[in-house]
C-alpha cells in the first residue's frame, strides 16, 4: 500500500512538473515575442536589417584601465602660520587584460570576463536594448598597486617671500594594493531609432546597412568604492587628509549625438558622444587617526610605524560637475559571423571643500561572434 502511495505521489509530481514546464515554455515564447517586437518596432528596413537568427554568442578579449586622480589641499597649521600643500596622487591600474563570453537574444544579454593579467580583475555585464532605447549594467572589481604622485608645497619665510617645493614620481609601488569596485548603470533614448541603431555597433543584434545618425539623451548612475586603509598605506592616508576609504554615488544626465557610417557592404563604423552634468553627487568618507607606534611589526617589508585608528564617517555632497561618455566601434559582418572592435571612455568628478576626485575609466573590446 505504501509503495503504491509513493508511486502515485511521484506520478503526480511529474505531471505537475510537466504542466509547469509547458507554462515556462509558453512564458519564454511570449517573452521572445515581446523582445522581437521591440527590436522590429518602427525601424526602416532600408537602413537596418534584423537577422533571422536571433541569438548571439560572442567571445571577447578586453583591455582596460582606470585612473583615479585625487587632489587634497591643506592650508594653515595649528599655529596659524600660513602655508599651502597640494597633494595629488594619481592611482592607475595596470593595463588589464580579460577574456570572456557574451550570450544575447536580440538586444538582451549578459556576459562575464575574467582577468588574464596579474591584477585581480573581473567584469560582469547586462544589456537590454530595443530600437530606440537601451540599458546597460557593468559591475567591475580591480586592484591597483602603483601610483603617480605630484606634490607641491608653499611656505612663507621671514622675508615675506614664498618658498616652494615640488616633487613628482611615476609608477611608485604601494605597500598594499588599493581595491576598487565600480557599478555603472547607463541608459539612453534615440530620437531617430527608425534609421540609426546603437546595437548594430555594440552587440550586433541587428545590422546597419545604410549610414545614419541620431540625437540621443542618456543618463548614468555610477557607484564606486575605493579602499586604501591598509596599515601599510598609512602615509598615503595621512596625506589624503586622513581619508582611508571612499564611496561615491553619482547620477548624471545629458544629450549628445551618435552616427553610424557604412563605407561599404558588411562594414560599419560607429561613434557617439554624450556629455553630461551630475545632478546627484555624493561621497562617503572613512577617516582615521594616525598614531605613531613602536609596537607595529613590519610585515612583508618595511613601512612606517604608524597605526590607523578609525575616527569618523562623513557623507558630503558635491556641486554639479561635468562628465560624460564617448564610444566608438568597427564591425565587419560575414553571413552569420561578425568581428568587432569597440571602445568606451567615461569620466566622473567630485569636489568638496579642499578635496576633489576625478575617475577616468576606459576599455576596448575585440570580439568574434556568431548568430544562431
């Protein structure tokens, strides 16, 4: 009796899974129809061709670099003797190489890339694009172990003249790598989606067969986290007004122009520029007290015997700052195969009191893909 009961229970579960599977299949078919309609809607087939094969599998090799330029100005010491020190460290990741795959259906897809160079770097991306709109998400983690440095100081002397001291250094090795995490959410709307396609250049879900351009509006939501509060970087924390960790949030909007040029059959060159202004610009800083200590034991080499003790956390807002995104790409199509080279440069800034930050992020992709 129990065996029959369990057998009937198993058959019932299998039937439910079968019905559920049919529901899932139907849901996927409906979703595919919605995406197809979004891809086709409003386009002129004499300018843009939608391939019959909807899927794209792309192998990508990526090269990238990020520069994080900081500027801290210190004025007036505790004795009120006038002085000014301008400390400008520029933290630059090594040129990173990564490789990975992208899988997409029409203009919707996801991809992952892992570093093949020495730095610990990975990229994860999502994309959802129709004929007139697009939304892209990029998550990235990386580390920097070198920085460029510009230090300038001026002091008054007894004769009321000014003594100046300037020092520059390049590729200075940090005692401990600095950790970066960035999240980009980018969206756009095309006013001439009937004749111009952004996806023809950047994910090859359609083909542009006749030259066209379009005005566009877009936004960027950006979040970054930079941490250099390791004990070994105490001197850097000291020179950065005791700041050892920052988190930044930005929301920017702007308007620009994009153009696709078809010089000959199967070839496409695209370029776009989208200058922006930040409407929301906020930064959170973790400050530390620096205490000299003879009890700190060196680890993996010599470093300054200064202890970092958490002090306070502050959240500040910046004034409106300029920024923007620029992209370019080259595409060659041959039947269901395609080869592409694309690149992007992004710039984001922050300024409050005597501290300012500027992040410049660029990458280039070389891709080989197939439609199926």
